[in-house]
C-alpha cells in the first residue's frame, strides 16, 4: 500500500524534493517542486518560505517578498517566519529598491523622484557613476526643486569634485536662499578650492540663519586656519568646543586643515 498519498503527504514530498534540488543548484527545478507542494497544500508556510528563498537567489525580489509575506501570514506567531523575512530585507532590500525604481522609470522615464531615489540607492551601493547620472537626470527633470541638485552636490563632494559641487550648490541657494545646509556645503567647497573670501561669505549667510551650529563653527575654524588667520580660527574653534568638546577633539586629531595651528600654545590651552 502506498504511503503519503494524501495531499498533505504529497506536498511534503515535493517540498523535500525541492530542497534537495535547491541544494544542488537546480533552482528552476526546485521552484517547480515548491509550486507543486503549494498547489497540494496552499497553507504550507514552509513551502512558501522555501520558494521565497529560491526566488531571492534568482534575484526575483518581488516574487520572493510575496512568498515570505505569505509564509508569515500563514504563521504569524512563527519566530522563524519573521526572521526569514527580516533576513531577506536586510540582504536584498537595497537591490530590490533599485529594481523597483528602475521599473518605475521604465514605466515613466520622466519621473524625477524615481531618478532621485535610484541615484541615492546607487550611491549607497557604491555605484558612483550610475548614481551621478541618475541624480543629474533628476535635477534636469525638476529644475525648480533644490533637493536633487543638493544630493548631486553632496555626492560630488564625496568624490572630491568640489568645483562641480559649487555649481550645483549655487543653484540650490538661488532656489532656496535660506537653505542652511546648502550654504554650509558651499562654504566647505569654496574653502577646499582655496576661495577663502567666498567661503567666508557663505558661512556668514549660514550664521545669519543659525548662529550656533557645531559643524558651521568647526568649518569656520578650519577655513581661518587654512587662510592663516589664527585668532579667528581659534575663536571659532573655541565656540565649537563649547558645544561638543569630545567630538571636536576627535575631529582635530586627523584633520589636515588645522596643521597651521598645531604646536601653538593657544591651541594647546583650548584643548586642555
């Protein structure tokens, strides 16, 4: 007499066979087995979970997410189901986001927010050239929105392209004159390129918006140190130290912009 010919038993057989096939790397065959298992027992959370795992390995992220969520809906009190979904999101969430942003752009090529967020996702993954291209597209599609240009400038700054960042940040400030962060970044870029007077003007505009800001005071100090204006550098640095001495001392340890001040008794007195 044949055993396990009931639907649930047959489902378990297909599920076990699917696991064996997946272990051997035969993913398409494994998918077929897991689907057969689910057809015989739609409430088999294990089969949904196993199918999701194979989908994820094949980079079919949307399908994988659907199966993980189905498994969780079938066993909402299962710690393993929650763990498996969390592990999938942790490992593949960024890749899935990239694919979905691309799909959105395929459907609507002139969707600026999709290009913006795809650029940010690409930047997070270290794909700088693709990120720059997407952020440039977002800025072109939304010429009156300062955000894409600011994000583009931030990435350019990370890549050391301060001249390119300056062009973008000037446009950001034109669109949003009270953008403190853009003014701060503009000052940083000017200082890096040696345009010290322009950097000071950008920082003064930022100070008018926010008089007490740690990053602003620290970068003002760095500007004046580069500009060979020690009294101004020390005054700004003292203000930064009053706000967060631990953080500022840590930054100073490796910051080359303060080389002109090292060894000065006034700096030693401040840090002590």
